[in-house]
C-alpha cells in the first residue's frame, strides 16, 4: 500500500515515515501544500496523511482542491488542532478521518487500515478470494488453509491485484503500489515478483493480459 504523507515538521515526518515503513507501507513524504498537489496529480496513492498548517498552501485548501476535481483518495488529517470546530471544518472539507497530535503509531495504523477497508467496501480486514485469504493487518496469506510466506513486495503486489479482482493492472500501476519515489525499479521487477507469486499460488492464479498487464483469475 502506498501512502502520501504531507507534513512540514521534520521530526514528526521522519518518525511517521520510519514507523509506517516498518509496518510494510510504501510512504512518500512532501512538506508543503503545493508539493502535495503535484504528487497527487502524478502518482496513484492509496491514502493521504495530511497536516493542516502547511507552508505555501493550507491543508484544507489542498483537500478542497482535490475534492473539487473529483478525486476520492482517502484522506486522514493529522493535526495539533483539537478543537471541535477545527475537526468539523476538516471533515466538511472532505476528510475521511481526523487524528490529533500527538498520536500513537498503532492507532494511526489502525485508522489507515479502517479507511482502506471502507474505500474497498469491506467491514472486515481480511480479503477472501476463492481459496485465498489475505490479511493486511498481520501480513498473513493462506491458500486452501495453508499458510504462505510472502515477501513485502510480493504481498503488496498481490494486494493490489485483489483490490479489484478481475480488473487488469498495468505494470506501471503495480509498480506504484510497490515502490516509493526514492527507490530504483528495474524494468522487469514486476515480472520477477509475478513469477514468484505464481510458484506459491499456482500457475493459473495470476493471468497475463498480453500488452496490457496482469489480473487475478476469475472465480468459477
């Protein structure tokens, strides 16, 4: 899962990025409102963590701007402003949730997963697709009740394919779910991980749509 953190406080930003990356998230970090809008325009994210008191452009203005363009990216506001009117303004501007600083990393991770489940239309964290079970909270995957050992990249790729089962994801789209801006990506990296997943899930589970990308096989 790829997240965008918009936070101008360096100490907070470094702490959140480190904590979330340890939890298995790919996190890109910008420090002002203008950079946030450019990032969203050029990259597909699963969720944005948005501070309000940003240099250049206020966080609420960034939020209103992306919502006015029809962007439904889940947004979790992170701010020290704990007054009820501030929270109401954030939610009315289009935020999906609101977390007041200082916060516990475990609560932040739980809220992120809750928003991602809501976005996917699921109440439960576990994704079930045929004989496959994937738990994004514990990073556990099983097939026919048998536990599978997946690397972090393999897990991210599989989860991206299962977000909309049957839909074709291009190599570029899959790369965006798996890597941050500061990571180098080899041209055949996705194919390598697809090959590894097929060995673990069975050769027919992930289909190649020639010239387009990959999708999971349709259930009978």
